[in-house]
C-alpha cells in the first residue's frame, strides 16, 4: 500500500537533527527523500555520536534511514545547476542553515520558485529568519536555554540542569514537518508552493505556552519543576521509591479512594485537604512530602502493581532498556525489529503515527555519502557527458 505522501519528492539539505528528522518523518509518511550532502564531508550528523565498532553515527542513523544520498557542492556552478534540475521535479526543499545562506548561493525561495512555482521551501533556524539576532548560529541546547526551558528544570536552590533529549531540535522538527504538510495541503487549492520558516526559539516558546501565558496574565514566573510541574498543584510529579522512581499524573476525586487503599492510608479517604484533585500550592507541597515518605518504603515494581490494581494514572520511571523490553513499544510500531544487511537483526525507532489507509513506514539502511549521486542525476535527465561536465565544474 502506498503512503500518504506517495509521489512527493523531498530534497533534504539539512544537517544534524532539526531538519533531518522532519524529512525522516516525511519519508515515513511515504515521500521520496533525497539527502543532498556536501561532498567528502556530508551531514554534520555523520560525525557526532559515532559508534566506533560500526563506524556510524547514532544521530545520522536515527534521522536518515531510507533516504538516498546525493553529494553536491551547492556553492559551485556545477552543483547549483544539478540541484536546480532536481528542483524542477521536486516538491519540498528542507534546510536548516544560517538564515541567508541559501539566498547567498542563489537558492532562496524566490530563486527556486522561478524554476518550480510549486516548490515548498522549508527552513529551520536557531532564532527565526528576521529580527536583530536572526543571523546567530545555535543548536539544540542553545535553543532550550534561549527559549526558557532550562531555567525551569530542577529544584529551587539548586543549579539548573538539562534533560537527556534534544527537546529544541525535536520541537523544531515537529513544527517544520507540520508547516510542510500545511503548505502541501494549501498547494492543492492554490497550485502554488510557499516559504515555510520555523526556529528552535519559536518551538520552545510554543512548547511552553501555558507557562508563558501564566507569566503574561500574572506577571509571575512559573518557577522550577521541583519534581513535578510549577503550575499543577495536585498529586502530580515524580517520587523516589526504594529502588527507583515512580511518576503520578494526578489523582482525580473518583480515584482517590483507590489511591488510599494502594498506599494503605484508609484514614485519608475523607482528608480535608488531600481528597480533591486541585489543591493550593502549599497543600501540594505537604502532599509531596507525605507521599515521598510513603513511596520510599517500597520498590517500584511493588508500587506499580498496587497502583495498577486501583486504576491509577501512573508510570514507573523507566530506562531505555526497560522500554525496549516492553511489548507495548512494539505492538504499535514505536519500536520495530528489522533485519539489516550488515548488522543482522536490530531494533529501530519506528513511526509514531499510524494511518489506516496509507500506512507509515520506516527505513532500515542509511546511504553512504554520495552513493546515489550519479543515478539520481541520470534519472533527472543528465547524460553521462553532462555529468562529467558537472564534475569538472565542482559539483562533487
């Protein structure tokens, strides 16, 4: 069965995570993705997080499976000519260079629209395409810091910290692919492509819309997470157990009696302060201390069984190996086992979206740098003598 984006061709010029992951999702939805990389260097992601035994980068594998690799130096006349030929029969161009870079090479939106008025030119940046700091360069952790996320992580009185995930890149990726899909939908009505811009900063502000709204309406900062969420004053947060930790996502009134049974505190069923979902900040702090003492006395597995029996909204805090061992992760295709020609049977991250009529997919292999250059250009109409001319003019 064909995918939802079957027949759509994407030219992915981007590097590292923000752009490549967006293009990877488009591939998962059925699009053909050609990864355009600088000859001999390639995507910067090829060189970060490399597993020495395999000679590959986990970042590159995660974000580029299933794409074809075309090595072109877009700064040269030959590379530009070859790329514009590809643009003629493509639908989307994805990049995440410093704003103005592609324009400087004569490959901005206006330039490409002259070649193909239906082209969608989609760019991710650090701080956005306009404004006094638009030309600043930055990556994920700078986006988290600049957008205010890091300032809220951790406990009052302790140094700020980070999370073990590329939040800004992933949010930027989601926004980029959403913008592209919206532009493709609009093109069905208008017949015209358009420019799409997203940024790490914009994604981080959007991700924190409730926290920013709180500041706008009250003039007060939401504050640190302190093991939960600064604006959710309820039984909501993460508590240490005797051998790990467990997360509780609130306890509505209809679940409170069961919670009291699970923690063996029947005397709290009609507690004047605790037996309600929404409590004050002060009472929330008291609940956190009381439940902290209770949860510390049993193992995570014990608490998971007790809370599950009472239908509570909870989850054990799990590591990647525990998530990978859970059949729930496979039943929906979030993780899949595939047979790789070189690595044998390996797990890969699948597509988080499920479509009933146009199933999503996931790639297995990653292309060597430039392995598809000549065949893709031949498919685009270049003859072998023309390819030699492009090479002589610096295309690769």
